[in-house]
């Protein structure tokens, strides 16, 4: 996720409505163009409309998605001696009690990810603007994707839109990191771009079913495996803490997100932490996290949320972080509770168990209190290591 406006997540409704602009139900997909030269091979230029219509050669671009997964799938013979084989996801990952050499390599690879990503300045972004940059959306079915919906794009984005191999590779990488039973609430997968090094990835509720979620990835930023790995684990942290087992998702708030009175009414009626999508359940991870680490900061947070100017808001958030630097694993975590728990979750997965007593370290230790999350951490980190060691 990215910045929230007055505590309300600005939803990418465009993700649930792309059929108005794309090839759905037999409609022709098209993209803006000035001449025939702007059209890709197989596409037809319409001089009156100044668009290129997508030809049959590039339509239905994920027809071979399941075959792609089959090609990617591993067999037990592909595993290292210190790996085990998962017959469901058909891949190898590091076994418990791995060798000392593997453990050392394991820590080194993860330290590299954190050093690379935490060393970059993470920008703020408006999710509403991000919706304008979605170029294609897929339906998710377990490990596979299908039913592509292509948004009308300019000619410079068309190559990204038709780069099926990259779309599939990114999805399969996500599917190889996160166990399939943990992805049941991901209903759609979207490719977007807002240019390099701005928004790397995002999750948002599905416009067709607000109890499900859309995973959106910037195809331009997905070229660096370490940054992609960090982004995917971070975004899964949002899915883990905001799905409908954790938050009573309110469809009315989703479809009427600009209704400030409705939001204020829902906020006032919620006795627990209110992330914007609905009222968190009392025993949810995010409510417990908020009570322990954010309740005492509420007055300062309200002052931040009252700032409308984007530039002023960014400066105020960074000043807030500097006042409480020992409470956050990154400066981006100081954005809001949702980003804080997602960044702390990512550190939980990729770091060794902290030994210090700072609040930032206590936030990482928070996840160790839940046996189910410790088991999940073990599986995700093992899967991640096995993917990275194959580079």
C-alpha cells in the first residue's frame, strides 16, 4: 500500500472497471497512436480514431499460462541436498536445520536485500493516480493467471502491455514465495507502471468483490530481483493483516470512499483500530499492533492527517519519523500503521531474530508471539532463499 488520505485507503476502482477501456466480452482492445508506425506487428491503425486496434496475434496473451507454470515447476531431482520438495507448488525450498554453509549464505543474501532496499529513499504516491497507470489485469486461479483485460494505453506502453513472459514470470515468482493457501484472497493481478523507482507495488480491494484483493506490480521496477523480493513480501504483509479474517471489510466504504460523513460515522462506531477498509477485529494482528505501538502517538498522527498539501505532508511525516526514529525499522514505516506493520513484517521474514530493546525491534519481535506466523516465516524465508540462490 501507499499513503492513505485521512486514514482512508484510496482504492483503485479502475482495477474493477477496466472493461470500459479494455478487451472484455469480445470488445476490441486498442491504444493511442499517431500513425501506422506506432502500431505493433499484427495491430491495425485507425486514422480516424488515431488508435491501433489489437490484432489476433496479440489478443488473449495468457492462453499458455498453465503451460508456463508447468515449465517453471521443479521436480524432486532439482532440489539441493539441503532442500525439501513441495509437491503442491512443485518447487524446492530450504529444509529446517540446513547446513552451516547454507545458513551463512542465507543470512548474507537477505542482508543484501535489506541493505539495497532500505538504502533507497522510498517515495510517497497517490493511489488514485496509480489507477491511471494500470495497463493489464488478470484473473487469478491458484498458481495460474488468465482472462487478461487490457486497458487502452499509449504506444510507448504497448510493449509493456504485451510482454506476457514478464507478466507471468513476476506472478510465478510471487506464487513461489507465498504458499498457495495464503493467497486465497488474491483474486486479480495487475501490471502497471508509473516510471522507474516510484511505486514498486501495491495491493487494493477488488472492485468486483471488495472482500478479495488485487496485487499490482510495476513492470519497470520489477527488473531487480532483490527489490522485487522485498516488495512482494511487503505487499503480502498488507494482505496478511487486512484480509477479511482480520478486518470486517465494509463494501459500502469501498464503493463510497469519497463520502467523508460515511467514513467518519464508521470510524466513530469502531471500538478497535480502523484502517479505513472497515473495523479491525479485536484479536487481529493490526489491532494488537496498533494498541501496543501507536496508541500513544495518536495525537501526533491526527495532526499529520490534517495536512492536505502533499509536499507538506511528506515533510511532516519525515519529521515525525526523525522524532521517533528508534520506533521504526525504516522511515517509510512511519507513514501509518499499515505501512509500519508491513515493513516490520518484512524485517521479521528477512532478518535474524533481534536481540535489542528498541521499539523498532520490539515490532519485529511482535510477530514471534504468534506460532502460525513463525511457521509461515520459516516457509516464506526458505522459499525465498531457494529462489535467490538460483540466480
